[in-house]
């Protein structure tokens, strides 16, 4: 019996459960939130439901060669270690090469779920959908996928995740595809190569998934001349080993941002310092233009070099359809031979729900809305942070919301432009400043394993952190400088403050 089977789903439609928190979603945010609630509030009870077969959200469906973008030491939940790189005392260490595979992430969340059950204050149900809320009876209805059995839950607060990370294997193609085309999710790349049936490969998408697909094809021995890469919009990539080397030299990323006059110059400086990279094309070299999109894909320098080796790069906008022997784009078309070509789906049709409107609030009466990232590209720390505020500040929703800064859509802008990378650091600074003013907030921040800056993750511990923050690099002062620069409109190509009233 696996941990997720410990709670039987009642067949009696009149049965119902009672709890403090009904958490809908057992992905990264939901698991991190639940872990901190159970830890910080020793009497809290939680019921968790999820549409998947087990915990982990999209990790239940990822491609077999998928690994974490970030290091394992700060991913997951606060109460359970994931990183394999440890010091002599068993503490996790920041190690750029220590990144869990998809299967390892799922196994980790299974263990975390088992730990939740051991508290005696937690129940979980999988293959279940949240269906509706009966206002008159104050009951939430959840229903089993297959059997159709349902159960009512009475809770003090409903916790829902408002983003929706959906990998290609979880959906149908997002464009029309001819029935004779071999159009497959990225999960099928290893099987396709090993079959020997294909002489050419066309990869749709240039985010993290598309980049991983290209790298995997090359590592499996496919010659670059047989790979065509559809790049609808050029993007920047973070370079994890470059970042590690930068931090290892006791350098801080903020001074690089503060000394530049524009967001464009920030990315060029990061590129010069080996922190960021891109796939240049001839037009960029002629015009001096740079990619204007950055959504956080993280590679290493070897992988970037492999990606840059691809010569057949198609830049005709988004693919709009796959016909019998032609791929149509916004700005043209590309012929292909359906008999010996594998088309690899790595496409994304939105921001996975991370585009929150300007009026979105995390804390509402009887409801908590997870999804916004309050720490830079860190859903784990963000979920834990929101749960801590829920425990520390009681029923004062206004005070809790006042401690949460995150990217929002505003005036038609969506948070995938390069300026939003600077925005994330700016908003994280605002969030951290508020957290430090909450009773117990500083201790929570420095003790949280989901916090990449946690002293326990780094050689030198608290001493090194203090040295980086208050020594020659003046990390703390640089954070304040960035806040002041954004609010003073100090970047030539940034004319707003990310929805914050300065």
C-alpha cells in the first residue's frame, strides 16, 4: 500500500469530512504549503485532493530525461531533504550538479506525503476532481474520476492553486495536426530515436522543454544536420554553472543589475559574466537586437554549446498547423517528409497561469490562492512563505497580502519580457523586507531549506552569508539600491514599478 492509498474514498454520497484546510492540488505549491501549515500550526488539519495518481503535479507526467532546473537542496518541502550532496553533518549543500530526476522528484513527494499522514492530521485523495461549493450548506464537493463517487468536505479555508503547469504529455496538440504526421510529445524522443524509423527531427518550442529535447537528441547521437529547431521567439537562458562560479567568487548578482543603464544592458552584462546565454542569429548580430523574452529556462554551458550547434533554426513565428507535408507558420511555411520525420511537441500556449491580473489577492475570506511566486523562480519557497504568513498573522488578510509581492499583468503587459527578471528581484526584495518585520519571519527565512540563500546550504554558513550581504559586495545595500532604482525609473527601458505603488 502506497502512502496515497491510506485514506479510502467513501462511497456514501452523504458522508463528509471536516478540516481546517482543503488543499486542491498536490504539486510543488500545494505540498510546500501543506508541509509548513502542519509544521507551524500543531493543531491544523488538512485534506488534500489532486487529479493525478499521486503527488508531484506535472512531475507525474514529465519526459524521462527531465531534471530540476534548480539544485535539489532547495526544492520541495521544508521538512524533508532532497539533495544528495551533503556535508559531514548531513546538511544539504548547494551543488550545481545535484539536480533530481523527474522520477526522484515523484519519489520524494511520495515520502513527504507519507510524513504528512504520520501527523494524524492529514488525509489525501488522488484521481479526484474538485467539483463545486454549496454555499447554503458550506460544503465543497469532490468527485472520483472513474467511479463517480463523491464526498463533501467542510473546511475553514479552501486552498487552490491558480496556475496550471501542463506538459505536452498531459494534453492534445495545441495546433491542428494532420493524421499522417508523426507528431509526439517530448516524452517519446528516446523511443523515437531508438526505433531507427526517423532520419529527421523537428523540435517545436525553444523554452526549457524544447532546449532539453534538442540536447537529448544530440546526446543520443543524432547529427545536428538532421535536427530542425522551430524558434518562434528568441529567448535568454540562465547558465547554472556560470551562476555557481559567480557566487563561488563571493560575487552578488545585484551589483551587475544596479550599474547598468537599461534592462538590455543588464542581460548583456550577465552574458559577459557567464550568467546568461542565448542562441544568436545573423539578424541579431547585424542590428544589435537581443532576445526580449525570458521565462527562466536554465541550462549549463555545455548544453548551451550543443544548442548553438544547431544550424537549421526556423524563425517564422509560431507554428499554426501541421499539414500532410508542410508546417504552416505565422510568417511562412516549411516542407517536411512525413515518412521519415519525427515532430517533437515542446510547445506552450500560455504562461501556465502565472499571468495574474492586477487585482489578484493571495489571501481572501475563507480562501487562499496559491500560484504567485514571491521568491525568484521558486514555487517551493513561495508556497512555504504563504503558509508561514497564514500561521503567523492569523485572520488579518490585509496584513498577509501586504507581505506578498509578485508579478502581475498590467496595462496589457505579460510577465515574460526581460524586464520581469529584474522585476522578480525587485519584488522579492519587497517581500523579504516585509517578512523580516513579521514575528518569527527572519528565523523562518534563514532556516527554510527551500530558500536558496539559507546559510545551511553553503560552505561558510551564516558567516559567508553575512560576508556577502555586508562585506565588500554589500549585497544588502545593493538590494536597497535596486529597489530605489526601479522606483525612481532608473532603467532607461523600464517605465513602471511592476504594479507596486512606490
